[in-house]
C-alpha cells in the first residue's frame, strides 16, 4: 500500500513503577534518517530502538522523542552482609579472650559496623524495562505508519487523477497532429496558387514540402513513450511498496517527452496542451517527493 513520508505517532505505557512516552514525527527525505532523543538512563537501548524503527520505516526523516518517568527512582533497600557481620563478631570474641574484657556486643552495635548493613538503590530489571520500552516504540511506530498510509491513500487518489488528465492531453495531441498537417497542406496550396496564379504547381515538390513539415512536427514517438510512462506510474502506484525513487525517475522521463513535444509544436492548441502536461508533471513530481 502506498505510504506518505509525513506522519505522526504517539504511544504511552505506564505501570506502577514507570511511565514511558514515545512520540515521533516524520517528513520527507531522500534517505532514511532517524534522530532519537532519549534520557541518559535509556541510552543503552538506542541501537535496539533504531533497529525496531527500521522494520517500519524505509524512507523519511524521523524525529523520535522518548520521555521516561521512574516511580521507583530514589527508593532504597538495606542489604545485610552476614559474612562481614560474622567476621566482626569473631574478632570481638577474640578480643574478649585475649584481653580479658567483657563482651558487650549487641545487635544494634554490630549493625553499625562498616559494611554490615548497606543502603542501596533498587536495581532495574533491564529485560523488563526493554519490554516496556519496545512496546511503546512499536506502538508509536505503528501509529506513524497508520497516518502515513492514510496520507498515502489521498496522494494515490490525487496522482491518479492527474495522470488521467495527462492521458487526455496526450490524446488531444495525437488527434490534433494529423489535422495540423492537413491545415498546413491547405494553407501551402492556397499560398502557392495565390503567388503563381494559373501556373501549374508541381505536386511532387508540394508533397516533399509537406512531408518535411510533417516529419518536423511529428510527435508520435513522444506520445507513445509518454503514455507508456503514465501507465508505468499507475502500475507502480497500485503496487505501492517503497516506490518513491522509482516514481521520481518515471516523472523525469515524462518531463523529457513533454519538453520534446513542446519544442516541436508549431500549433497553438498543441503548445497549450504541452504546457499543461509540463505543469501537471511538475505537480506530480512535487507529490512524489513525499512518497516513501
């Protein structure tokens, strides 16, 4: 399905411990350019985020903004080191025996010894955090793709209408070309008769002049190729998967044929249609710049 390169996506996932919000906006670009802005605590996951985005996006400049709120941040736990406490108690008893002192060690006293009780921040489960972050990024990316697809449908409808209008202009040129030759023959004959009067005109010379004129204004090859390009673009639009670059190339070829028709034209009607063709082709090229 045809997709635009412009779009917006947002997803927020929250639980008792944390809240992650992902927003992304995309505009047209020749290549796939990802800009990811995220908190320092999540920087470890940037490579995974980029790989995930590339599964949904092939072209366009995409800005990704990630915010992270950790409700467990600042919460601490007390860790007890029994080995160190046992070592302290062992030494206290050794001192009691060697020095003949009363052993008045209590639990509260032992707990105040260095490293027996250590206050630590609660550790983060990296695997669980990535699952939440991945779900938020994927949700925002899917929303982005949805808006791109909706815009792509509108682009496809607009482009198809413009291509149909171009086919009508080409048909006019094809129908008009034989009439131009006939009108030229009539005008040339009248001019020669006016100049020569009753003198007989050499039909061979007249036919040669008309043939040269017809060859000079002939645009049969150009119209055939132009219709083929229009059909190719329609087929590509129906295919709709990563076709932006292909459509741009076809539009360049269409513009080349329209230029040739315009340069050969000596008829006002054909000239006007050729100008209309160039105008529509330029509009098509502008629209194509926004297709993924």
